[in-house]
């Protein structure tokens, strides 16, 4: 490994790409600590302290690298871009124009990228406006109707200040998107993924420190061992794939003979990555957000109207993230979204049609409808263990750590498995890209066969 890292820095072009990527990540982390203008900075420490018991805020904190509790310029993080990318992928299934763009190669991809940018800015405007409304009275939307004891606007909540905050947060999101594209073009690639990686990894030292402060060194060592075990399991599953063999018939064109080679279709065990977890968390936090604006009223006998009862139910079952209803719903949503996203990523009908047009076939399977059914059956079978695995990665650390650790440390590590899943996926993909560039220059790469 050490010799491979030396080879990596011997190539000037690759060395410059790595340096540029590190520089952009440092700028991104700097922007995560610059507060938005118009905010009472003296209340930010109170926000960070009281946010430790808020599950929805912890999820946003994960993907923003802690910028949300700083109410920084990069407070929205990469979530608007991730959301817009997912929406564009889903719309490509139902909108013929987007499907045509996908089939046009680089030209169509540029059009899709441009519309993804527009959608990202629109989502950023909506989310930044929502944040200003939720924090108007101390972030009541993140606490299930119980406002934090602070006022981020210092009592000066007006339209001019709201406009400044919305413009700053939206501009920060646009800048993050631009930085991610720069890393993809001039760095080592996977710009947005590397920014997510930086956000997730930046929170791990603080989480380990919180465990040691609240539960002691032995508990921290136990978390480290659990971290290592989950890490090994994720690497093993992320590398797993089902290879479906495909043979191409020989054909004569003039005096030359084409085809006859054998290849395979690689189907990953976890083809959807962390997307189902993001979907499931978004769906589970939607009731928490909606309940904060319900017209709840209490009676003299301590009861309340339907809105009050709904708030009580949501607060008891969805706020802490440890109730059986929450965990069961979370598990089912992850499985469902894993199948949904896998069906979007890999279409058996299109794949079977493409194989038939190229003169190929799967050994023992007839081309056409039989191939489509075979691919669909294999996709369903391989998606199930992958979906169960990411559901276990998301749930088991949250349940174990939430029940064994005291204080807010258990809640902070509630997304422990999700963090490792993101970090490992991005790290493996980055290693593959660096390895391919080293192999092109006749250096031995990181990955061994």
C-alpha cells in the first residue's frame, strides 16, 4: 500500500488532481463554519447543545457536516443536489423526453445535468425558506412541537432578513454544486460523493469523543470494535456482485469476422447504495415536520383536539427514533425503496432488448421475453439480500448504541451505520479511479487481484 501511494504521487498530473481535490474539500469545510448573515451568532452554541436530542436535525447534520447547527452558508449541504438527482432519475422513467436525453450520450447528459442544476436551486430556495420559518421561534419543527429555548434571529424576524438568509443558503448550495463539478472535472472525480464523504467523516471524531465523555473509554473502545466489524462487512458486501454470462454470435461482414466473444452483466448485491436510507429517513421525518404546524389545542381536562393527539402520537413514536413503530416502518421503507431504486437503475426489458440487438444471448436462455424474465428474476433475488443488509446496517447500530449508551451519544451515533456505508462506498470508488489512472501509466495500483 505504501509503495502504491508513492507511485500515486510520482505522476505530476495525478498529484495535481489530488492536491486540487484536497484544496476544494478544505474550502468546503471552511464554508461549513461561516455563519449566515442576519443570524444572532451568540445563540449558535445553544442550538448545538439543544440539537443533540433532535433526531431529524441529526440526520441533516450528518449530510451537512455539522453546518446545519452552525447555521452556516453551507447549512443545506449536498442534500438539495442529491434530491434533485434522484428526482431526475425517477422522472426519466415516466417522461419520454428525459428518456431520449439519456439515450443521446454526452449531449443528452449535459441537458440532464443542466436541468438538475435548475432543480437543485429550486429545492434549495424551498428548503432555506423552510429553515427560516422553522427557526423563527427556535426550531420547533425539529423538536416535535417543542421549540428550542433560543431565537436565532435575535427578535428581528422580518422579510428583509429572511431574504438575506434564503439568498445566502441558496448561494451556498449553488457554490457546493459548482465545487463538486470542479472536483469531477479537474480533480480525481466523484466530486459530490467526495463532499458527502468529507461531511460524514468530519462528524466521526466528535461522535467518538461524545461517547468517551458520557460513557467512558471502555464504551468508546466497544464502539470502535463495532465500527471495525461493520466496516469489514460493508466492504465485503459492496464488492459482491452476480455476473450473468453473455455470449455474442459470430457474424461475417465482408472478409472480417466480428463477435464471438464472451462477457458478463455485473449486478451488484447493493446496487442502490445508501439511497434507500435517505428516502426512508426523508419519509419518516415528514410527519415530524408537518406536525409542528398543526393547529393543536388542549382542553381543560388535559386532552386535546385531533391535531394535539396527532402530535402526541408522532412525538412518542417518531421523535426519538427507537420505538418499535419507528424501527418497523424504517425497515419496511428501506426494503421497499431498495427494490424501487434497483428497478430504476436496471431495466430488464431494455437490457434484454439491447442484448438481442447486438446479437448476444445468455447461455441456456432464449433471447427476448425469456431473457427479460430471467434478468428480472435474478434482479429480484439479488436485491433482497442487499436490501436486508443495508436495513441491518442502518438499524442495528442505532438500536444497540441507542440502548447501551447514556446521554445524547446514542442519538448522535444513530446514523453510525449510514455514515460507514457512505464513507466505504465513496472510498472504494475513489480508489478504483486512482487505480485506473495508475494502471494507465504502468504503475501497480491499489487493488490486488
